[in-house]
């Protein structure tokens, strides 16, 4: 994989904020709104995490899988690319990309445990067929740079040795994958936004350190606000609303 973010396909593939939540015309015909689109992506991000926990897959692989899934839906429709198959396929592909190989048979076993509906009880052949479609949707660009990469260095450099703040910051980074931030911002800015939130929450004054960084703090603060807005609105993301969104997908226009 590329070692320099600025020359990587990840950097070249970054989107403007208004590009990531565009409802595909095929989905719009079924009544899918921007809010439905966000809900389905959030639900499938959570599904990838649950599936990975059963298989004992590390967090970095989960993050890569979620990134793949979110990238796919900047180009393809929910209608043509069934989310309940795309999500586990992205996990399967991420395991290969991150050299943490899992057998498709094991993946399918836990998929069937998590989704009781017969309609979504996929087999190995379904995963393998969708894998090629996902690769094509991604233009075979599998490189993902994560905020985790710069986090230990930033925490050390800022002089933070507080265990509780370190844990809080890691948790914040994990939660950013429940949003589209990884598709929009360079990962190190996401890292800094999480450190910024944690420092305010824990009343750690590291303003001087931030001032010494060659970054636009307005961007860092804007990302931090997006994260906080997500937490504020998260209670509105109910299972009933998710089911309603999926029911729209199931209807013929």
C-alpha cells in the first residue's frame, strides 16, 4: 500500500461534503431520502462492526471495511447493490487488504446468525460474486489511511499521558466511522478533531500545542462540530426509522 497519503489514491478520491450524501436516482424513485440514506449507511456500519466482533477481527480492518462500504455508495445505488450483502463483502475484502484473512465460510455462518430473514441468508458464492462488483465500484482502489495511524504520535507530542483521555480519543476515532468523515477529510485532521474534543471534555489545556501545528484550526473545529452533532442526533436514529428506510428499498417504484 502507498506510504504517503498525499500521493495515494485515498487522497485523490476525497470528496466534497455535498458529494457523499447524494441519493442515487434509482433509490430516489423508491422514496429514499437523504436521511434514509444516512440511516442505512449507519446501520450497515454497525452491522459490519457486529459481524467483525463475532469473528474477532481487529478495529483497523473494521474501519477499512466501513470505508469501502461508504465509498461504494458514493457511486452505486442501494437498489442495485443490496446493503446487507455489500457490507459483509466489504468486510471480507478488507480482511484481504489488511492481511487479516478470514474464511468466507465463517463469515457466512455469522451472517446467517445476525440476519434471520431468509431473503438475506447469503451463501459463499454470493459474497464472491459481490466481491468483484465491489472491487469495480471502488475502481480497485483499496488504499485507506486511517486516523489511528497518527494518533499515538499526536498524543505523545501534545504531552498527553492521561489514560482516560487516551481511551476517550480512541473511542472518538472509532465513532467517526459511523459518519462519512473518512471520505471527506485527510485522516490526520480527523485525529486532531478527536483530540480537540477530548481535551475540552477532560479540561486539558493544549491550546499552545494546537497553535504550534501548521493546520487550519477552523477545519479541525468544524470536524469536531460534525462529530458532536452526530452524538446529539444519534438518539433519533431508531430501529423503527431504519426498518422504514429498508422497506422503501423493497418497494417497486
